[in-house]
C-alpha cells in the first residue's frame, strides 16, 4: 500500500495536482439508474478508471461505463476520457476538452457545462452553473472541499447537487438535463458508493444497499403500487447535507394548507410540521435514508425518499 501511495502521489504531480489525484486507476463510482417508477426499480451504473492514454498530446484517464439493469446482465455502455490540470477536471466530448469540475471555485463563481446526453428541455448542449455555497467535509479522516451548484440563465444542464473533490458530483458523474418532467426523474443517480485503491471506500450514501445491488425500493409508509405520485413536485439536492428544497411548492402556493412529515426507513415518523417556505433544514438528522411526505387535506400528494449526509 505504501508503494501504491508513492506511485499515486508521483502520478498526481505529473497531472499537475499535488494534493489529490482524481480518478486514480481502479477508482469506482456506483450510481443508481432508475428504469421504472411504479414500482421504482433501479439497477446501477458502474464507472471504473481502467488505464492511462493520450488525446491531443494530453494525458487522460480512460473510464469504462457499465450498466447493470438486472442481476444477470452487464452492458458496456462505452468509454469516457478525463484530463486533470490542477484543480480542474476536463473531459473529452465532441472532439474537444470541456470543463467537468473545478474544485477551486468559490461562492459566486460559475462554470459552463457541456453534455451529449439526451435533453428533454431543449437542444442546447451548454449550460451555466453557479456555485451557491462551499464547505469542507471529512470522509475517512480526509478533509474534502465541496461545492453546491445551481443552474443559472435557464440552463438545461446541471449539477444540482453537491460536488466533492476526489469524488465528483453526487447526482451523476457527468452533467444531467434539468428537471423537465418524469423522463428526467427516471434516470441517473444518486451516487451509491465511491472507492479507490488509495482511500478505500471513501463514501457510501446508501448504507442499506450494496454498491452492485439490483433492487426495488420498499416504502414503509405507502404502497407505491397504489399511490400515484404527483410528479409536478420533486426534492433536491438528494443526497442532502443541510437544506432540502421542494420544487413545485412556489411562493404562490399557500404552504399552510400542507402538512409535512419526515420518517425513517423503518416507517417511524420523526417529525410532523408546517413550513412557510419550500425549504426544509435537515441538518439535525443523522446520516441515513429518510422519507419526506407532504399531505393536503389528509391526502398524500408527495412522498419522496432522500439521503442525508
């Protein structure tokens, strides 16, 4: 292990980033890939850093993308190529390098994201995101910088979640299209696990789910087969560290007509409350899996699972 650490640090210096190397060979990310909503079934996407290569005279890491829709199927979706320069991570798309992450950004800084993924909001492949806040968080006694990004200027592409150095985005490794309807909800994320040969398992956001598990979500409060979710509402960021926002509950809605409940994964209601704003502070919750239920006239209109980090 000591020899590997020395090699990793030497490689990091060659990449121009002396503190942390991004995507060391052997690093793996596991993300949910939801492919139905009723019931909500999810396989996983596994991204693995497999080797070094060169593109346009730049050193790149080759990432293999594998999709597992069920227990017996592994589909190689393709390969991606990333380059590290200092605090900035670039990725090769459409025959050029685009900025993916910049871990040195501070509050108010912006980043122009690019994606080739299918976009139900429009055809523009570019979108501006702004850093709403920054903080640090310790994982395995390693202090990591983190950013919370928000799309701006009607961006169709976003990292509407937390971005950590070493780990990357918690919603999905690459930019996703902004919320435009149910087609966007049945998609990628959140991150389940990140591990690499240097740090081991650095982050697990779903402690009751194995990284490579195929599963149907259980629902401790309502029967998902009989409950028709109101898809005009959604919650973000997910996973969440401090503030959970409900998209769809705008200022023009009388929030006092709604009752809010937070329950744990065992169905125990931890808190029942009303709120004057469509934002809920969950910083007092311990890390784990929870459910947010919103009722109106004793009828459930929203029931969302979220992960507290």
